[in-house]
């Protein structure tokens, strides 16, 4: 029996700004873009990988209190969105930096063995990219 990850969710306050980061800077492909009830869910993923990343607005499908609480965590930078892998970390870092994304850490070797870098997406989520 094998268990794999099929879908992950990243809260974003502005789907268009998120696409500027996840699609344009990171190079993920848009797989689905759905609007309902005044909110939008955009699914992106890496070509050739069977993993969907859903960029969702915190208030979609939640009570106003829950949506406000989640949005507050997102905008203050309290959430780590994901760790991505790149076969050319330096080139990926330069492409993402050129997009205007907030750089938290330039490519560096970590004590746990990885070489990675870190950014904030337009919503404030922490995104790390590791050499793969």
C-alpha cells in the first residue's frame, strides 16, 4: 500500500498576485481556476508532477471570524506555505528575486544538509526552495 500527497493548500489574499509568484516566478502551471460565491481557488502544479497546489482565499467557505483569523496569520507572515525543489537553485533564486518577491535568505548550505533559499509570497507566506 502506497500513500502519496495529492493536494496541498496555500492561503492567499489576492489570487492574481499569487499567480504572479507561483505561476510567473516559480514556473508552476495553472491547472484550474474556479470562482464561486465571490471567492477564487486557483490550482497550480509543476509540469510532470501529480501534486496540486490550491491557492485559496481565507474567507472562502469559512465563517467571517475564521476567515479573519486565517487572513491575519497569513498577512503577518506566520505560515510556511511550502518547500519546493529546483534542479538549478541559483537560477531559480535569480528568477524569483527578479520578480520582486521579498527575499528572506539567499541560497545557502543549511546545518541539516540542504542547500536552499527563502522568500515571502505576495500574501506573506514563507516559501523555501531547495536544491534538488
